C-alpha cells in the first residue's frame, strides 16, 4: 500500500483531533523504542492519563510531517486538546511539578 504525504498529514491531524491526549513517540507505549519516549509514557501513566499514541518509526515522513505541523523538531511530542505541550523534558518538568496531572485531568 502506497501512502501519500497528504494521507500521513491527515492521519496525524486526525489522531490529534480524536485524542484529547495524544503522544507521538518512537515505538508504542508498551514497547517504547527510545528512552525519551519511555520516560514520557511513564510520566503520563503516573499522572493517570488516558492517551492515544502513534509510532513515528514506520515511515520517516511521519516525523517530517509532524515536525512541520508542530514546529517542534524532536520526538516524543505530546499534544493535549490539540495543542503541542512539548517533548520529554517539558513533560517531565510538568509531571514533577504536578501540572501534568492537572492538564490530563482537565482533558479527561
């Protein structure tokens, strides 16, 4: 199956629209493929978040399209209510301050 860049962009935007909390990561929540993605998943789970996730590794265009949309160069990328929150460092800071729990509770 050949997928166009427009289809990839549609899938990304659809995932952000359909999930109040959406994580773009390397791997899956149950099998993260990088430490930053694993750390972000751990923060979200500890904060009690229900979240969608998309693995960016199957096609390099997913990462390119996502970063073009968000203006954020690194992975993972967390969106809450359609807005980019940030990557691992920001999510970890929000988690340590207790703000992440408040953000995901508001989005629940």
